[in-house]
């Protein structure tokens, strides 16, 4: 884990939107060829602390999210319909 920010709850009555998910294509699997495949699309979990340190939080083949070097991925914007299909539970 890179670091933790102290959680500060929003003011009472504030509507909380779920974090927006994005997607990334794996360019290099590095030391984790079993959990990451080159040229495959992965879900990115927003993590501002990791991003400031040059990392990205990726949901890998196990379904868990882990930190990986940002340089190993290319972030992509997907068309709305494609994004909606990928967000559905299997």
C-alpha cells in the first residue's frame, strides 16, 4: 500500500456519487504475468494517492484490485454503450 488519506465524511445531506470507473490496456505485465495479460482491458479503481505516486489501481484476473506502475498501462475512454456493458456484473 502506498499510503492512506484520512477519511473525512461529507457534510450531512450531501449526495455521494460512486467513484467513476475507467479502463486501461495492459502494455507490460512486469513481474505478474499470471495476474495480468498484455493487450487486455482492465478496470481501473480511482486512487488519487496512488496516482500521485505514479501507480494505478487495477482489478486483475483474481477480481481483486492491486497497485501497478502507471507506465505499464494506457488509460482509455470507452463509448457509453461499451462502458455500460462492461460495468454489468457477470
